[in-house]
C-alpha cells in the first residue's frame, strides 16, 4: 500500500473484522485493508459508524455493520480486532467458536521493528510517556509518541515517517488482548483498583497489566513500582531484567508537583537510559518539562489563591497523590461517577490538608459517608455552584484544587471537558 510501511499482503483472502469505529478502530481497519484482508467494521452505534465512513472510499469497500450485537455481525470472520474499551465478554456469546480476537496494539506491533518503550499503570501513564518523549528528543532521537495517549500505533504504520523509538502509553484494555507484544522497555508505574466496570475482577485487571512483560527477554528491561515487588515475585520470575522504582532520584523538575512525579521521573530516566540517553540530556529535559493538561496543572494565582487543575485524577489514589503534593490549605472540588477505591482511607489526609470539600454531581452519598467529620463538606448540583461556594470563603494563601477522584461521565463528556470547565471558572473568578 503506497504511503505506508506495509509492503506485503499476508492476509490476502482472509476476512477480518474490527469492533469499534473510533480512531483506533479506523486505523486498524486501514491496516487490515493494506494487509490484503476484506474488512468488516462492527459498531453498536450505527449512526456513528455511518458518519465515520460517509464519503470515503472505505464506505464502498468495507462491510459496515451497525446496531445491537448479534451472531450475524461476526459470522464468517477469520480474525477480530478490538478497539480499546470494547469489552469482549459482552460479545462473547455472539462470537463463532475459535474466532481469533486481538487488540489493535497487537496487530500493529507485529509489524514494527523499532524499539518500544511501553508505559502502563493505574496512574501517571501520560505524564511519564510524555517525559520519556521529551528526554529522547533532548538527546536528538526521532520519536513516535502514541498508543492510549492519542495516536494509535496502527496510524504509525499508515505513514512513511520513521522513528528511532516508539513510546507507547498502553492500557489494560489494550494489553488484555495482546499475544506477542514485546517492548524493549516495559514500565509498570503502580497498581490500584480501577476499571472494575470493565474487568471482571481485580485479578483480571492485574493480569492484563502484567502481560506487558510476558514476551520480553533477558535483553529487555522491566521497570516496576517497588510496592509491587512481593506480588510480582510471588508469581515467579519475569523474563526481563527487572529494576524496581523507589523514587530515589534527585532530578530537578520545577513544574512537576508531588512525590508521585518523582517516581514518574525516575521511570522515565531509567527507561531512556536503557535505550542510550545520557543523564545530562535526561536532566535537561526533566527541568524544562511541563505536565500535560489537567494533571496537577497550576492554572492561575489570583488574590493570593492558587488554582490547580487535576481533572485527570479519576481514582482515589490520584486524589491522594494530589493532596500529598499540596503545601497550602486546600479547598477541594470532588465528585462525579465513582469508580471504586477506598475513600475512607483518605480521612487522615483530608483532615490534614483540606479546609473544605465542595462536592458536586454524582456519588455524593459515597463521599459524605467516607469523609463525614473529617472536614467541612457541602454539596452542589454542578461544579460551577460548588466553585462559587468555595470562592465565597476562599482566602489568600489557600489552594482551590479540582481533583475529583471519579470519572466525569455524570456531567461531562470526558476529563478534558471537565478540566476546561474548571479553567473557565478560574478565568471568570
């Protein structure tokens, strides 16, 4: 296929399906087409599917099947590629016996030769992947930054551009359906309960994360949070050389708040060291690095009040890390669609760090039960109303912190929209 890295058609004559018509699914479908397969795209949302392919060549050459899932959507397929977030167990009753199911990440990784640095974990993936990217670029390397961070690896295959190193943020959704994926450096930053609305159990979630190391060899490096050492060693030795992340690092990172970012920086440095980057280049990049939006990002300081956007904090552990990073009294904004986690364990931290908790939106009863008496607490229907209530009492020397510990889906399309709404409120304050 011209204009791509794909030069052969090993799937000629086969029938391949793609579950999902989002960005990852679209890229996977084009890769399958380039490999010679006839392609069927399946999406429960028929309107979205039609809109995605309207007016394209693929509207004529792909078989587009929308609507409620059933056996006919998957009949006759030799291979099914699933997009991240597509829960296979929901469609398993409809799949033909023996159908080969893989992730888009698995499909694309089979066709790349460049060394891969892959980062996973419950929290900190995007910051760490972005910092690895910055350190590699500081050393003059050409980098592809993608995966769960925005650009699917399959899209890399569809261009002629060549990178020296592929830096991938990878999720448990992607890893669960990988078979041969082998990163030169695999990073597991941390692990805590999350995505239990997707995974059948906490054990399934952990097993998906650990697939990152399954195909590594003694030539590869596994960087793992030292807090997981007992659990990892209980399961038996990993094939790669293991280095434990202990936060023992002295890099100067003026724009990265919190002890958890020391571990992110340590992971990034050890990852790039494994592919030949000098400490000098890594330190220079770390000093200049600013976190991606909505991750403990200082938005403004007005009338002596600092405003921090941590909308990406969708877990209890993320909120704990944010509070530990605060050096002033906090007025906290929290609430949304609760995903699980031990909120009650945060009571001492709430009592120590938080002057008032402004709850908004969903999960009010969960927060109130967990934190009753730990700090002043109130609830409003919207973030805007809760923000206004905080501002009525906020004083010089305090922090107004958005760190919700939940997903955004009760009131916002995603954490980005939620963070942008907070920034709008700060601008108008």
